């Protein structure tokens, strides 16, 4: 069955780089895209970016200068790297599969930016 | 960038009520709109894709409609398990979520 699971550090210091991994199963990254979506505590959803089935990427224009998404298809993993973290980047980070819609989601990982 | 405005931001309704949630795009999004339900502490769940198509396994009391810039999610008869925040999402140009409508029981 289709599953996605996010992993990464729960705490990141301000100005540092966040690295998250989304490990997927039950589908191929070469025929499906994966997006990252985040949600600050008590707030709404923000689409961050995506890596498409062909390997190209798209980013939210507000995050583009700080964000990088990549993948390792042999390991069924998608990676998010975002630099220059600030307290406002504290959020739950979700990865989600997009075939024709966001039909499967990971459980999310909480990331706190604090010294 | 396309902006998505959801209204109301908070909606209180009674069990059995017909409930309507609205989503307005800053420009024509050609029906490229989805609705997601998020319950407290959970990941979002797809309800409706391409404006009016019900996702497999979702109750038929949910329906979607709209065109151009104006879209609606309707719950025909509100149930206690429908308490959640609902988000619209457009993918016609870029990718944008609305700010959400929180639905509670009166």
C-alpha cells in the first residue's frame, strides 16, 4: 500500500539548514510527483515545492531562494533542504504524493526553530 | 501569484444542517481546484478533485461546484465527524492553498 513517512531533526537552530527526508513505499517516484507542504502551529497549509516524476522541481516563489528538493529513486526517498531558518519556519512539514491530486500524505514531522 | 480567499473563516452549524463553504480565486483557475479536510492532529485528506469529483471513499454528502473564480464545497447534512478545517487548493497557475474554514458544531 502507498505510504509516505517524513523524518528529520525536531529542533534546528536559527540560521541553520533544515534537512528532511520523505521515504515512500507502494509507488514509484519516476511515475509520481511528491510535494512538501508545511503548517505552522495553529495556522494554515503552505505548499513549499515539488519534485515531478521526471525529476524537475518547482518551488514556492516565497521560499525559492532558500529551498532545494531532490530525490534518490533507488532508495525511494525525497529530500528537502532549506537554509537560513528563522523562528517563523517552525511548523509541521508534510510530504504528499501528487498523481492527479494530493491523494496520500505522510503523518508530518514537527520542526522547531529555536536556540 | 494566485490568491485563494476562503469564507467564512469560522462556521458554526448544527447536526443535519446544509453547510456551504466558499473559495474565491484572484483570477480564473479553470476548475483546477481541490478541497481537503483536516481534522485536529491529522494530515489533510482529499475530499474533492477538479472542482466536483468526489474522491473514492468520501461520503456523498460532500459535493463541490464552481467555475471561473468562485467555488463551493457543500455538506448536505452535517455530521459530528465533519468537524474539521477545510482548505481549497488551486493548481491552475502555481500552487496555492486557501487559509481554511474551520467548521464547528453549534
